[in-house]
C-alpha cells in the first residue's frame, strides 16, 4: 500500500553485515525487507545519488564523478552543488508534478532542485580569510529559521579531522523540526557517518563497528521522533550508496603523467602547482577511479599506455572502450582509470613534500583537483593535513562486481522488493514513486 510519508535515508558505506551492530535498523529489516544494493560505476557519492534520483546511469544523467573539468575555461571543480548539472528528469520533478511535498537534507547537486525544502552546506568565504558557517536553503530564510532553534550546521563535524556523529545528529534534529511544521511527504536525509571510520581504519575495523552503532542510535531517534509527531503511516527506505573495500596500495597518476612529460608543473614561491591548461594530460582522481583529460587527441594512446598493465590498475580505457564502464560521456576524461579493489588514487603531483602547494596541508575541497581522504587526518602539533596517502585504509569507486562490494537497501515495507535479491541504484527512483502513489 502507498505511504503517506516516505523517508529515503542515504547512508554510504552501509552493508548488510553491518546490521549486526545496528539493532534499530535490523528491526526495520526484520519486519520489512533487506537486499544487496549494486551501485552503478563510478561508485562514489554524486554519480550514485544522481542514478538513484533519475533512474538512469551516468552516461545519461551526466554526473560522471564528484567533480568536473570544464574544458572551456580550463578549471576543475569538485562538489559543485547545482542541480542543473543533472541532465535527466529527477524524482524531484516527477513528485512535484503530482503535488507531493518534498524535503532534501544535504544531497549532492541539489541547489535549485524542484524540492519544496532544501538545506545543504554553503559556507561564506570572506576576503580576509574568515569562513562563516551558513547553508543554502529553499525557500529563502529556511536556514535562518532553523538556526534560531537548532544552531548552525556543524560543518567541521561534516568533513575533516573532526568529522563525527554531530553532523548527522544536527540533520536528524532539523528534519524533525521541519516535519513538525510543514509535514513534507518525501524526506531525503543524507547520513554520511559510516564514510569516515571506514576510510580511516577500514570497513571491517572496530572503529567502523562503533560508527555503525552511533549511526543506528541516530536512526532510532528519527524513528522515535516521527512516531512522537503522531505520524503512523510512514515508510523508510535506507539505501547505501556504495560499500568500502580495504585498501593497501595507493597510486599517484599525476606524478606518473609528470614523469612522462605530460603534466605541466609550475613552481611559484617554492611550491609546485599543476597547470591544467598547459598540461598535455592530467588526472582528476576520485577514490578508486580517475578521469585523465588529454588536451591533444594524438596523445591519448600515450596517456593510456602509461597505466596499462600497472599493478593496482584494472583498466585504462579510452575511446569507445570507455563504454565498458559507462563513461562514454562528453564530460568524461579521454582516458578513464579503474582501480583494483585494494587500490586507490591520490591527486599528488610533487615528489618533494616540501614543494607541495599550501592547500595540500589543509582541508580544502575546492582547490584540490581530486578527492583527498587524507583530510580526515591531522598532523599535530602543526594542526595540518598530513601528506601521507598511505594513512587511508578504506576506499570505494571501483565497479561493484562481488558481494564484498555491494551496499545494502533496507525497506520497512516488505512489499517494496524481495529480500535476498539484488537491487540496482537505478531502481530506486521507481521504487520511491511507487511507494508514494
């Protein structure tokens, strides 16, 4: 039967085996259904969220990574945020046409979407170097109203060395605050807590088991809070975006492209910077894959050849071969690198750490042309991000080809899908619409 209220809880890193540490979520699974979730490559946040919300793969919706290289202006931008980057119709649009009210809490590429209520971090960076806590919100003024009762979103606990359960706690509080006042029927809630310890210590570590228990406590608060509001006709769909694998190797594609004379490195004030416009080729790394952008088509074979047969690299794909992983899209790199499950890629291009650019020592998700999980560590007493990619013990992004790489999907409605089946991320959109009919 259709539900009056549906909560889609996006919880990256969740696996079915983690339910042994999560009694509140396990109770939902026992009464409803649980299955493996198979994410579409690339198995990272922005593409998988777009696949879930459009029902289409990246080759169609265009979100080919957590960021993009804009060839027209020669710039890389990660965590861009705008909804118009998604090139397919989304569940937000379909539900809006039906008059289903919607709230979105911190998904990627959400700004200006058709949802009625949106909150996502958007700190204000001042010219004097100060960063002011703030969030984009829709309608205008929503975030200002929230902080009167709940305080600011704790950005320092959302990412970086202080990332912890406090950001999830705030999101649950804010979602319940809005539910009490506006009663949106569809509620998308992003719970990133399982991301942190799995990358720092590995997905099978004691630290990750503790993170599962902490996340479960917050889910329990949501379940209890919804019930306390007198809402009895609510369903929950808890979806993992991907699963982590243990990693023991790290590869540095930009160093290799530099050594091959393809990545242009400029030195300023004793620091080395990657010159995107003047490089023959460079890599935008993203966990366990990378887009290698090659400015001259005649250099594509040479760029791909650098990585072919390299231990830790499963594929170095170019031309039509990129369709093997669904990356035949205009935004994709001319070469797409895919890692083995025990390997991940770091963005570093320098060989001497003393010449690393200043932003390498800080949490700076916008200046780095690639994802940097080392930002979750801190080097004391300097209070700087260490330059040591070997610290990372868990990663994701490679194609999900075995049970160890599958995520999980839990539904309170046992009719949502058959237990012990496999659900693809592109199936989630139709599931949402069906559950809200």
